């Protein structure tokens, strides 16, 4: 199973990313600590206002240089700057934003960034099931593919009629079948 995921996972994730609707213009950025082989690493994550994961980056630093690297990677992949960037109170975000995207509105507030905080939960569940990540590279490869596939099946149940939810779920499974070439069961 692991070899299959290494061989096909990122290719599937790339195809899914191309098929998803364009992400929103409000980015929530956050970082969380991961213990990998007894050393601290930081999982940096960017999420749009709808909870769609834009990108992740695993690094051993939590400073301005690391934040700049995340922002450059995001801008390269998204091909546009956000309208608003929401972060926690880590000063590295402000310093990196000042250099890379000076015209973007930046909101720093603990409560506003819950969208990014909540997006870490599936990662924590996977980390526990996998009995931790073995290396930073393995974490980066796995999470980059996992988050894009998870975006496809990220179906919100709140305030959506059952028929609309079923239609969205059917569409997600059809996209999965097209990407993988295998019919998925609902």
C-alpha cells in the first residue's frame, strides 16, 4: 500500500488540484509542531476561507525565513496574492509579508485563525494512526498528497439540504473515478 501511495499519490493529488474550483482570496496561515525522530519540525499550512488546504510545508525552523519560504511557495502555486491574510500572533508572518506581499491586508488575531487550526485535526489523526512520521520528507510527501485528496471529499454538512449534499458527494466520487481510472463506491 505504501509503495502504491508513493508511486501514484502525488500524481492523483496534482490532477485533483487542477479539477477543484479556484480557491478563495482569504488565506489563513498557521503552523503546528511535529516531533519527527525526536526533533521538532514545524508543519506550516495555508487554508482558504472555505477550509480548502492550499499548501503545506514541513520545515525545521519557525522564523521569518521559513514564513517567507511558505509565502513564496503559495504565491507560485496560486499565481495570485490573497486579498486578506489571517495569521496568529507569530511575528514571523508579519516580517515575511512585509517583504513578499506588502500590499496585502494582514490580520493577526488568535480567534480569527480557527479555520487553519481546525485543518490540522485530520493530520493529527493520520499521525496517530501511522505511529508518527519517520522523516520530514516522508511527512511532506504524505501530507501534500493527503491534503489535496482530502480537499476533494471535503463536503460540508452544515445547513445543506440532503439532496445537495448527495449531489456533491456523487460529484466528488465521479472526479475520483476519473482521476484514478477506478470506479469508487459511495
